[in-house]
C-alpha cells in the first residue's frame, strides 16, 4: 500500500509537469527513480501480454504488465491532469515568470540527478549528448509542419503519438510540442470538458506512440545504457532556454485553432526585461523559486536513487 501511494504521488507529479508547456513528465519520472521501470513496463503491453494470460491467467497477466506499478501511476497522472489543467491555465496567465522560474530550477537540477546515472563514461558519449541537445532545440520548430495535415482526426492522432513519446523523454515537453502544433488549447479544453470523441482520437495516438517508442527506448537503455542517458541529458539541457523566465517572443505563427505558436525568443537579463516590458522582473521571487525547484529535485533525487540504480552492460561501448 505504501509503494502504491508513493507511485500515485509520482504519477501526479508527472501529470502536473506535462500540463506545463516546456516541462516533461519524463524528467519527473527520472528524478523520482521510476524512469527505467516505466519504460520497461510500457514495453510489456503488447502481444506478449496475451501469451502471459494464456500461460497463467489473470494473475500471470497482472505480474507481466506490472499492474501494481501501472494502476497507481496512471491514477496519479489522470488525477493531476484533470485538476491541474485549471490551475496551470491560471498560473500561466497571472504568474508566468514565477511558474517558469520554479520549473527552470527543477529541470536544471535534474541534469545533476541524471549525471549520477552515467557509469562507464567514454569520450564518444559526447556525441549522443550533442544529438540530444540539438534535437531538443530543433523539435519545436518542426512541429508546425504537423499542423498542415489538415484533417482534424489525423492531426489529433499524430499529435497524441508525438506528445506521449515526448512524455517518455526527460527534457522534452509533450505540452510544448502540442502548443507548437497548435493543439495545446484544443486538447486541454477537451480534457476539461470531457469531450469523449476528442479524447478517444488523441488517446489512440497516445497508445500507438507508447507501443512503438517504448520499445525503442527499452532497447536503447538495455543495450546502450550510458549513451542513452547522455542523450537524455542533452534533451534536458536543450529544454532549459524554453523555461528562462526573462525572455521576449520575437517570432511566432498562428495555429489552426487561432492560438499563437512561439517559434523563437530573445533571452534577457532581469534589468533588460524590466526596461523592455515596463513590468517588474520579480527578481527575488524568481530566484527563490528557481532555488526551491533545484532543492526539491536534489532532495527527491537523493531519496529515489537506490530504487532505480542497477548495473547495465553496454554493447560496443565498454570494450
């Protein structure tokens, strides 16, 4: 029961993070020590589940699917998404600087947490680090192309597959990618309004994304563990500019739903931000929340490391 409650809270943290454009539920999963269990568990949902059921009935199926982990995690994510959707809308409108500051500290600290998981480091691991960094910066710019698909059902399915895949990657925000695809407002309003048709179409995309992408990630973690973690560190580092509180939007486009899609920012100092906008930079509040996010991650990460750390051997990197 204690483990189920803990997993529920970690799922709630993932759901809360994914409701904020620029933050990844995958980052929260890694910080709290459930990332690899999450990836390997998702991979179990497939044809092998039927084999497990035939071999040992429902009890064997529950073990195969790791339902003791999945059920409380999904419950936490769902409860958080439904409840946080309203809160996030308010905070983004009224306290954007402070919200960004907290998550900037949280994501920055997660780099330190992930770095502790880098055994057998080699110089060539700088390559996946750079690839992750470049992909994290390039992905949002590519997402508006998805909006040109036109047909709403197809757009929701593809958007769901991309967003749920991003959820599995620390540092890549499914919500932010939805925003750049012009789908964020549509999906969030659909969730809040319980639009079953929209949720079903978006959910189908999520199922497809989970099925294929979890298998790819599971294979990468199993065969190239350290290199994959370096790739994830790159994704996390690449996401940080998106959360810098003092920034000016310099390029955007309008999505199919009429919402503004940010494409490029100019990053400012607190003083320049105040001069440019005429608003307070809220320096002390921003720095305090950055520090709070950083401390929270380091404390949670320290408590969670033992449950996640386990030996891995890489193919082709430890020779």
